C-alpha cells in the first residue's frame, strides 16, 4: 500500500477526533490529589471574622465577599458588598472571571464553613488563586462580630481591645441581625493567617 | 548502472513517512520529559558563550550579548538541555550510519561542481544559518519544527520564511545541486 | 503528569540524561531518514527528492496530535510547555537569512551534526560556519539588538490568533500536509535526478 495513504488512514481519523472534542474539558483540575492535600491540611485558606471585619470597616478595595448560600438566604441576610454565587452554580461560566483572577481577595462564606470550604476546594483544584474562607462562617460571624459577648472585667487588655473593636465593627456594619443564623459551636477560635504559597511547578526555559 | 542506483535509493533509508512519525514521537518525548522541544542552534550558542568566556573572560564581562545570556540561561552554559541533546544527536547519527554502512569520510557534492566550491558554499551557508538562527531565536528544529508542534505563531512564521526563501533562491544556486 | 521536570517527577540531572537519550533518538531518526545528505536535503527545493517535506511535516503533525491527545488524557499540562515567543520582524528576518543559508549550505544545524557524525566533510565545514555565524551575531549584538527585539507579540498560538480551537487547526494542518505530500510525490516523478 502507498505509504502516504497509509499515513492518511491513521492521521486523518485522529485529526477528526481531536477537532471534534472540546478543548481542555477532560482534565480541568490543575492540582493533583497530593498537592490538594497539602493545601487542605495547611488550613491557610481560613480568614478570621476579625480580619474580614477589619477589611470591611477599612473599605479595603481588594476584598470581595462571596456568598455561596442559596439566593433566598442571600436575600434575607448577607454581608455588606457580598455577591451571591450559589454553590451549585460555582462552575458556571459567568462567575469564572470572579473566581479565577489574581487581583482581589475572594472570601467565601456560608452559614458554617462546610459549603464555603467545598467551594474553596473546587476553586483551588482548578488552579484559581486568592480564594479564602471565612472562618466559622456566618454563625461564628454573628457570635463574634454582631453580638460580641463582653469579657469579664478581669480579662486581659487584649480581650478588652478585641471586644471594643468588635463592637465598633458591629456598629459600623449595622449589627444585631434579627434572623441571624443559629450559632454553631466554637470551632477553631485561633485566627489562621493566610499564607500565599508559591506553586511548586515551574515553567521551563526554552530557546534554541 | 541506473538500475543499481535506483535500488540504493530505497535500500538505505527508511520510509520518509515512517521517519516523520518517529521524529514526531521523539519530539513528543522531549515535550513530555522537559516541556520543551528539540533544538540544535541553542547548543552552538551555549558552546560559543562558554568558549568565549573561557578564552577572554574580560571580554564577556563588558559585552552585552554574553551578559544577557548569563542573565537568562545561568552561569553554566554547557550544562544545558540542548547541549546534552546535541551530543546525543552525534551518537545517534553515528549509530544509524554505522548500522546502515554509511560511515565514510567524503565531501558530498554534485558531479558538476568541485569539492572546493562545495566547501566554500557550505561555509557561507553555515555562517548565514548560524547568524539567522540567533536572529530568529531558533533554527529549523528549535523554531520551525518545535514551534509548529506547539502551534506557536512565531514558529509558523519562521518555518514559512525559511522554506519560502530557500524556494525563491533555489534558481540562483541550481548549479550546485542539479 | 508531564512535563516531568516541571512537576518535579525527575531531577534536573535526570533531565539532562534524558536529553542525551532523546538526542540519540533524534540523531538516529534524522540519519536513517537521509537527513545526513545535503543533496537529499536540498532536493526538496528542486523537486527531485522531497524527503525533507515529508519527514518535517509528518513529524510536526505527529507531535501536534500527540500533544493534544496527551493533554486530553491529562498526561501533560500544556500550560507548562514552552511556546516560542513571537518577535515578528526577527522571526521573518532570521527565517529569510536561514533560508539563504539552507540553499547555499545544504544543511540546517541539526542535520549538519548528523552529517558530520557519519563523516561528511562538507557538514564539518558547515558547522564551522555555524559557529562563526553565531559568534558574529554575539559580537555585533548591539547593531541588531533593536531589530532582534522589535514587534514583540508575546507567545501567541497561531490557532487562537486565527480564532480556531487547537483541534480544528491541527486537522487543517493535517489536510494541508497531506496535500503537500501528494504534490511532492508528483514532483519526484516529474523532476527525477540520478542517485548519488
């Protein structure tokens, strides 16, 4: 058989297949399981309510709050300036530009941490950067910022200062919400500092 | 005589389409291992940079090209991917030539021209190719072939410029070849 | 997932060892396809031997398809694969100079090393010329630096510049290449040259 026709016999069908399949859909995840595990165990995605409240009060332009609850819940109550990306719509094309960018600092929140963390996991696996999770979610937010419990007079100065800040922030942000979510148990009160990790992979240098 | 020549044409070399597929697989292996394609002129550049630096270190200190090279490719020019790859090419070419019985010291030229003329043109062509490969950021392997593999716009442009110019100039140098 | 070196699956030294092995494959395929002969290489420009055209374009479409399928299967991260940057003027200017060098010298850098490895003296001379040419470029660099860096377009893919998906563009290249192979085989019959 003519070698040229033999080549065509193989390469034309392969070309047709590659022309027909959509690009880059079968391997959307940029991080493999072990890299993801490192990201997840580092817990560096959590931002404390105090840190977020501080940015809100300062009107930090880099802050972008993202509410991953349902639109109904979002309408009832949301943090100032937040936008609503319901978890089921996370992969929708219209929100891609918001989630996949490296200018703003996206803070995801839900009632607890569960849904926000789910959204963070997916976004991080897709290789999106600058996504964080509000620690403790709205429940913890309500507990600490909206209705801070006054420390006893014997508390250290630090505690008193924190309380003052929280009260101030609560006032500035219009605190004391009627239907604030049910308070969850105090999980992890230690504010985790966000650590922005450098990607391990590196682009090779070319040149002939 | 003619008959014998006809058979020798097909006996020694593998089918070009098979060769192309194999070459494509080698290129793919290079992408898979190192994320970059094949190349040749880069190894020559590394050698030049290393040699000039060894012979006249004071000269490289004050010459812009070598400074830019050191900045972008590091202090050890010979420890580069392309240098090792080109050493492999020499070994691979030798192995293939030895297996097919093509090892022979000779100047290959058309019967219509002398060896001296062939060598003079080879030298001139080499100088132009060496210069052009630096200007074009890669030769036929590094820029045109590899660039086409990754669908680089520059790769396609360089490929078209190389083959287009060679076709356009073929008439003027026809005596050397046919 | 590849590229192996970008994902730290292999060390930098292993990468160099693999470079040597890949080079052996490169040299072996070039030589056994006939790329160690300048008269065979130059044949494509006169139509008597189009082995360059066939090998070159078959290799390009094989690698192109391979990369796209590897990416499809998640074996390679195309974002990590080096895409040659495009500097419009020097890409054309360099290509034109290389084209003249090609038709005069009968080799390109890779094939000249191949020819030299089996004892072609003209290939040795060509390599000497290459070194001189690179040296001239390096020494006179300030003279052409501006041209060298002019019209930088980033590292665009030709497929996205044309607004096509990679797959459809690759399929187009395949069809064009097969068409050229057909023309090449026709030319070999039309302009025969005695074997050398």
